[in-house]
C-alpha cells in the first residue's frame, strides 16, 4: 500500500553497500523505519532527504516487512542548525528523546508539530536551554510522568517555597516537605518558571529571557525527574554536555 506522510529524520543507518534504513518521526504515523534503496549512491534522488534533521514529505510502499521509500521531497533541511555544532547537539538530543521514549507506529501529531515549532525557534536564536527544558517537559508528559508544578502534590495548596519531590512527582510546600526527606529545594525563579514552561505558547517563547543560574537550576530539577523515570538518552545527553563545555571554553578564550 502506498503511503504519504510528513516526517523528520531521526537517524540513518547504512545497510549493505548502497542502501540505508531511515528512521523517521512522522506526523501521521509516529516513529517509523523506511528502507531507502540506493540512497548511498552519489546520484540517488533520495540522498538529499536521508540526513538527520531533514524535514520532508515521504512517499513509501508499506508491506509486510520494512516499508520501502519511493520518493522524498524536502520541506526544510534545517541547514542552519546542521551547520552549527552546538545547535546540532541540542537538536540531536531532542531527536534522541523521541527515539528513547516513543514506541514505533504510535501516532503523536501534536508532538510532531511541537517539534517543528521548536526547531524553527532554535533556527531563530531563541534560548536553546529554555527550548530544551520545554521539550523535556513535553516528553515527560508523553511518557506518562507529567510532574505537578501548579500546586503541592499532597495538600494541593500553592507553595510559597518550592521543593521538588521526585518520588511524588512534583512540588511539595514547606508544610508537606517532611513527607519526602529526599526532596530538593528550588530557587524561587526556578519554581515559578517550571509551571510556565509546561504551558507556554512556543510561538511566544522568544519573549522569555532566563538568567544562566536559573537555566542551570531548571536543568538540575528536570534531570532529577528524567533520570528517575529513565527518560534520558544518556549518549546524546552526554554529547550535548561535552559540546556545551567546548563552546563555553571557546567563548571564554575569545
């Protein structure tokens, strides 16, 4: 059966001398794999669309085994991101979160559209750290671990001081903190931003300005939740950390 879908390339794996297996996150079908026959050949009409991060419209034959890619028309190559090592490291981490947490052939059209908007924002120099926290929160929710940030998870009151309970999946207020001796104290800006980032309209994200220490606090808080629930793809996350350190060192020396 002939199928057509928009998709973003997550990963490409060589197969034999000239073929490739292309792993996509598609708008209508979720995460799928396609066989791109001859894609490694220099003059292949498929080669332009079989690179990570390429957004394209894919036409393929779906059979009993792996589907066969017939045609691909590029919508957005995201060349600006792919030509920037730091931006590509962020984007690769975002794509890995999908591969690590989304089952094959599980449609998530709203998640796909959100990813498209995030990549657009990254290309327009919106704070990559803020975008990453938004995407991590999104994936946590999709994976079934949406944290409660708008109230105390026990008494349901709005906290004046913020304590994160990984075990209970959200905020504790000062009065309820004793219910989890491992809860983490959060700075006020971090506690106030987390519920905002859960609900923010991505098209307005360019107006958000976050201090570096607040960004770090957001990262620490969310990665307690991500790691506890085994949501983090370790390899791509560690690569992003290495590239961030390299970029910071380069900026410091210039």
